[in-house]
């Protein structure tokens, strides 16, 4: 296993297949806003040796050669695991390539917790239903006569009929896939938090008929307008069922190649924190779009905006970076501009680090800084 650290440059050996695979994951200036895992991959003076610099991502990535890249955070492992659990964010990348599981808590628990969060959202909105054809061999006989079965199995007896009719049910493929993944995780050692998350949603799948479901069913399922909300849960279910087909190992979930975008995780945590701080009277909107310029030529996005009706009352910006020199001039400029356009007199920068709250003032605008402990302890 090759160990890397987010935003840290490491010198590693890569064969041609692995290099070609990773080159597609490099961030390119001007490219569409798509998560790219690496800031740069540069050759050194020695053949096959490269300087690799990951971006703000945490996880484990399998390579074509069978080698594994383990990308760790700059921050404490315990804090990172807590943030991912609390955020409810799904991984931005779930690959088919295997990655060995060394840290059980990181791989299994995060997959299980992310899956539990997605399933919880689905259950909260009601499981999708669909029509299936069923055969009835006892009265009353709904639907139409099943001639083939009636003749072949009942000798066309007039006192014994067989009919077929459509019935609405939750036992459809997308729900059967989720149920199969839940069943698979029930046999794996998990932390109390992860197991509790899964136990809370398991009763909703009690009526789902279990069938021979595999990871390929999850990979190939066609989503409709009614089941589009299953996309993230099915992606995680595929990862879980794929690992099951390779067998669960003692050390963790074999075959789990999974990566989280930490800036997105942090944004979700700050959003949850704001919701708990302001209560139900106010509306907390993540990723709030607004016009930065008077003519609307430039659009800005507030990480978290708190609204009283339609009136902005608080602004939070999630900064997933070191706090030693916070707030940076650029962050202050950004918040002053945002406050000006949103009609606010203060904004809060939230950084993932232990830090006592502080503030700076620019004219009538106050920019506050808070650290990770304020957020994690409030959410926990």
C-alpha cells in the first residue's frame, strides 16, 4: 500500500498502467467542474518515479496493477471520520478496482454510514413502488385467465382456475438491491454508530421479498423519474455487494475503493451545524446562488445561508484548509463582497481545526472565524 497525504507531495513508483490510470484524475485548469483527485503528477530524474500531489480528498484507491493508494487527511483521523459520518455525504468516487481494507473503522464504517444515510433519506420519502404480475390459483380470481398455466399445470379443470393480475408492491428491484446490501452489512463487524444507523432503517425493508440480487444488478439498474433519488444509495449498494462477492475479510471490506471530497464533507457539516444553531424557525440553504455583480454577469455561491423567510440573516463559509493564518486576505475580501451583495453585516468562516473564535472588522462588516471543535461538539 502506498501512503499519501492530501495536499502533500510524495515520491512514489508507478508502472505504465497505473500512471495512465492516474493521469485521467489530474485537475486541469479550465476543465469542467468535476472532482479530480490529484493536483499534479510530475516525473523525477529516475525512470518510473513520480512526485504525486493529491488534492483535498481522503480515501483508498485501487490501481490496475493491484497496488493501492491510501490518501489520508492532514487532520486527526478521529476528527475526519467524525466529519464524514456527521456530514452524510456520499463518496465522490466508488471504483470497481479493489483496495484492501486495513483500517476497518475507516472503510467499513464509512461505507455503512454513508449507505445508511442515503437509505434513511429514501425511507423518509417512502419506498418506491411498482406493478408486478402475480398468479392467483385460489378464489377470488382477479385479472385474466393464465391459459398456459391453467392447461399445463391444472389440466384445464373447470373447478381450478389460474389468473394473472398486476399488483402494486414495494418488492421491486431497487428496493431488493438495498435490502440485499443491508443484509450483507448485517454480518460485518461495525461500530455502534454505524450499526445503529442501519438498524434504524432495516424495519422498512421487512416486507421486501429477498431474491438472487448481485452487484451487477445494482450496476445495471435503469433509473426512472420515480427512482432517480436512489442513485447514490445504489452506487454504495453496488460497492457493498461487489465486496460481498469477493468475500468480506477479517480486516475489513475487501474490494472497497472509495474516496471522499473533504471540502464537500466540511460544507455539509457546517450546514448541519447552522441548522442546529438557528433552529426550525429559520431556513438554512446550502450552496445558495446569488448575483455578485449588479448586472448578473457573475454568480456567487454562499456555502451556507440562513434565511428568515426570504431575508438573509447569516452567512457561513466552509474553509477546508489550515487555520494558522486565518482569515486570509482573500477570504476576508470574499466575505466582505458576499455581505455587501446579500445585505449582511457579518459572516462566519468555519475551519476544520481546533481554534478559539476570533474576528476582524472591515468598515461595518465583521468576519468571524470558528474551528472544528465548535462544529463537531455541537453536532455530536
